[in-house]
C-alpha cells in the first residue's frame, strides 16, 4: 500500500501543537544528516545538535525515532588512530524507504526508483507508441513496467513508499488522481486508479512539466529558487517554481506556455485560438517548417529516443541542424524567436531568477538559445536581465520521471512521520 | 518610532520553538476575535477556546497578553435578563495600534489611517502634480501630509505603529526602502528615508499595484485566493496574489503587465521594445487614440480626481464614452482588446481564479469589460474560463493607500508580539 500520499499540510491556520513541533524537528534533523557529505567525516548526534541548534538530548530522541522509522542508520566508525572513544556515524539509509516514478510519454514509458538519499537505483525505459490508444491499455502496460521496477528495487533492499506518474497533460488540483486532458495522448478525464490492476499501488498522476521542473530544482548544482522551466516533448508545457515549490495555479492549469498568443493574428491552433506558441515552436511546427517528416512510430515501439534513424524527431532535428541544413536552422531560429516572445511575457509577469529549457528543448538548445536570448534582450528592458539566466536543463528528457520518483522522498524529508514506525 | 517593520519570517527552516508556538497561538486567538461580529452577541474567552481548539486556560493566558499589548479589550456585558453571572465580551480595540498608509501618485498625494480592526478612520487627499519634480520635494510634501494625518489619528486615540508608502514604481526586494524606478514620476533609485524629515517615521515604500491588490483581497466581500489585479493609473501595473499573498517575484519586479508584448511588431514603446500593452491600453495611448487632450495639470494641484472639467483624464474618458463619443468608444475597445490579449497570457501562465480591473480601469470598466471578455473567450480555450471571473475593483483608485494602511494591521494580526507590551 502507498504510505506516502499527496501533501499533508501540517501548517494550516489552526493553533500550533507539540506534534507539529516534533514533526518539524524530525524533518530538520533528517535534513541536516542528508545535507552532510558522509565521505568527508563521520557525523555524530552531537554534531547534528550543533548544526540544528537543538539540545543533544532532543536530537538523540529525534534520531532514535528516525532510526526506528527506517530513515537513518548509525554505524560504528572505524578507528582512525585518534585519541578518544570510537564515534558513531549517522547517515541516511540507502536501503528501505524508496520512491517510484513512472512516466507515460507519447512514444515511451519509463520508470525510476530512488532511495531515501534521492539517488536513482533503478531505471527502465520502453519505447512504445501511446498516442490514440485506450487509456486502460496504456495504464496496464505502465503497471507492468512498475511491477518490474518494484521487483528490481526489492532485490536491492528498497521498499517503495509512494508512487507518482508523470503525464503529458493537465492534472487538476481537485479531484485527486485524475488526468483532465492529455491532448497528445488523446486522453480526456482519465482516473488512473480506475485502470490500475491493484488500486492500492495506483500512482498519483502529475503534470510532467511540473515534475521536470522539480527534478531540475532538486538536482541542480546551483539551484535558483524561482524559475520557469519549459518542458517540451510533443507539446510545450512549462512549470513555475516559486521559492522551490511548483506553483500549480488555482486549479492546476498554470504553465500553459504553449498557448500564449505570440502572434495574435497568426496561425490557427488546434485549441481554436490564433498564434499560439505551439504553432511556432512545437515539435510538429518545427518539423513542418524544416520540411522534415520522420516516419510515424508504429504501435510496437519502433522509435528509440536519441536515434534519428529509428524516427526520433528530436534527434533528427539535431542531426540536420548539426549538419548545417538551412531549412532546419531557419525553423529552429523561428521557434526560438517565438519562444523568446512567450518567455518575455513570463519574465515581465513573474520576474523569475532563471529560465530553463528542458525536455527535448535541452537537446536543441545549441540552436534555440541564440534566438531566444536575442528576443529576450529586445523585449525585457524595464528590469535587469542577464543572458545567462536562460540555460538548458542538464536532465533533459529524464527530468520528469526522476522528479516523479523524488517527490515521495521529498515528502518524507518534510514529514518523516509519513514513514511507519519499524 | 516605527514598531512594525517589514515581515519578520517566524517560520524559516530552523527548528520550531516554544516562542514560535506562542506567537502563532496569539495570532490565532486575535484572528478569532477579529472574525467575530460583535453586533451579534458577546464573545467570551470560553467561546474563543471552543473556536480555536485550545484549552480555556491557554486561551486566557493568550488573551491576557493581547490585552496587555493593546490589541484586545474586554468589557462587562450589559445584563440582558438571562440567568447566570454577567459575561465579559472580547473585541479588537478601535483605539490604540493603527497603520498609516501614504500614496504618491502622478497628480496627487493621499494618506489613510486604519485602526486594528482595519477600519479607515482618517482619509486625506491632496491634488498635486508630482511628475518630474525632485523626489526630495515630493517626499517632503508627503511627510507633511503624513504628519497631519497622524495628528488627526492621535486625536482619535490611535497610535501609528507602522507606515507604508504606495508608489507607482518598482520597489525591489533588496535593498529595503528604495524605489528603483518610477518612470511616470521621473524617479530613479530613490531612498525614501534619505529624504524624510525624521528617519524614525520614514515609511516603507511598496509598489502601488501590489498594495491595491492586497486591499482588494483584504476588503472583498467574497475573496478569491489567487488572482491577477490590474492597477492602471498613468501606467499599467499588475500584481499577482497567490493564496492571499502578493507574489513579488525573485527581485520584486513581478507584474509588469504594461510591457507584455501584445503586438510583437507594433508601436515602439518608451521602454525600447515594440508592441507593449502600455502603447495600446495605457492612459496616454487611449487619450491619443480618442483624439482627446486634457489640459496639463499645473504644479499647484489644479487637477481634481473625478472632475473632467478640471482635467482628470479618466473622468474625461468616462464622460465622453458615456456620451457616445465614437473615437473614445473605439479607443477603449482597442485598449480592451489589447488588455484581453495580455491577460490571456497571464491566465495561461498563472491559472488565476479571477482577474480584477483596478485603479482607473475600475471607472472605465463599463466600456473595457466587453472587449476584454471577448478576447479572453477567444484565447483561453484549453482550460475552463468563466466570463464572471473578470470583474472591476470595488475600491478603484482608493485601493493602494488603503492597502498601505492595512499592511501594518495584517502584520500585527500575524504576529501580535510586534506590539510593545503596555
């Protein structure tokens, strides 16, 4: 059964309680141990007390509880020749609690299991054409992949405590567990648990752009706290990360960058409006403008990511652009200009510290960045804007499934009482 | 001396303490008393204990502290013929702690004092042309107005605990107390305290759009939690309210709606870019398009708000539109279309529950709303969007100065320990 579900808000507006305090301090202690690099030197309970500003007695009680819940482990340190009694070293466990991330893409399924340190331990990816197929069938295939990934994780001593599924669609805030609309899959109002073999292990769906953005934030070398993450695949999505949290909007629809009007009287979009960004910078639009028509993937998984010969359209664009193919270069320049226009609106409205080009855009960044930067430089003039604030994602297409897996770990770190007492 | 300064973050990432708990519970109790309508029936300590879910002993201790800090008062209730001992009724004081709001507009200065219940008790407004005049001179005049408003408040038994100044410009998150840029005043990098006669009473500057939005949120009959508030005066600003808080952006520049590119190859803007919203929906653009040229206000305050004969440009537009003047109607329609385009981008990105037309737009709403609604209906198609989610502000031009005054009160409500012990 899934222990770690959607965020429990332990703050709220009610009075503060001793339990709230305990929960927060468990989180503070677990965070302090996680932030320590175990390769530098052992971390003792006394060290933790100094770092977090609680008494040694309080920290010891919190550490005992975290060990009991399977989050921490405490080992005898090897004698190192120094004077004094042998120490004991705390670390976050690399066995036990884990998070499963799943992803349904237009042409693939993916799974990832991370341990409590956030480290990926299991990666699986299956190329598979999912567009236009019944949601139940796609979810059944995803459940098979999930079961295989969990079995592999069990073999590593990991126990999955929460499951999150990245989907290229809109997941409203309410009701939970439902994909409202995933146009590139052809889904409308799909309840994930309704199609999952065992409802107890049904994953919680989340928009892939949001998860990609969180992965970027959680795994970046130097994270900025407030940024816009563009997540292109077949469509264009974006996520707003504000102070390290995804802002989902009043109903969960925030970040629909693909339907920003960049040319108000321009090309008619499938959504009914004119001049949406997706008509200039979406994958289909760029391929069309470049005069390229990759073979349609068959239903049995004939497209492999990163292989232009096997019909991966992004790899094809990168290959042609790299070879100096003029129509492809012009198409990417036009896409970059349109993307720059839409991002200028985002910068004016949101004032982010950074803009990240993620998903498939990360693989095309070499050709997109110059025109996006040029457009931003022309448009964003009433506030300081550094060209370096726009950068490609280091995670690219792997972001969403990694973010899905790490979501469970982040919830546990914020509230270790989500873990059962051992 | 100003007791209530910029937000103290009592949450942070450190461990939770007993003091944090006490502070939060003081706030919860004060909030419960403030939420009670004293006209219905007296509110006792026991009633509060039931409402907030704390023990009667805990509530009594918290109430004693709130009385000591001058936030609450407890009166003997008049005998009402019921059996039992006479009760005692708690209420938020209408004397004592107060907040001063100030505003510098392009053609006026304003001041407002609110009591701890949030009720305005002093209103002052002076018509005065401020554009292009030295910041020091404008701030000296503002300080005079502030002193007069505080003197009037003292006569009512009110004691100003915090001062906030609404300015039509960008106020960065850091450093505090500085207006970075107020183009319609001609200000660049103005430190308010540097020009204030007594630095101890220097107000904290804040963007007027942000304060107008907060006023809307705090005073609305039925507030939505997440909305975009457009605040037009000489320029066009906007504020994003997210879960009841203004989102200021990474540096304090969020909400620059006036520079959203609505026609990428359109009219050149003063900012250097092309096709900014302000070139289509700004006051100067609408007047130009309508063929109207109101007399320029002289330096000695010749323009009175709401008086078209005295040169108030918004009143002039409303008068002409009301009289069916075709060029004015066409100019407002064009402005509404452009505003609708920019707001469509905001809706796609932010997914707000509502859009509010504030500032001078509130007075022109009758003529703007139809074209803004039409544009939104055409553009926002991938999410549900109700026409009624767009509405004019009830506060209009009074919003920012009211929000400035209430800011201090909201801070006290969130942390009553900001008040000195009596």
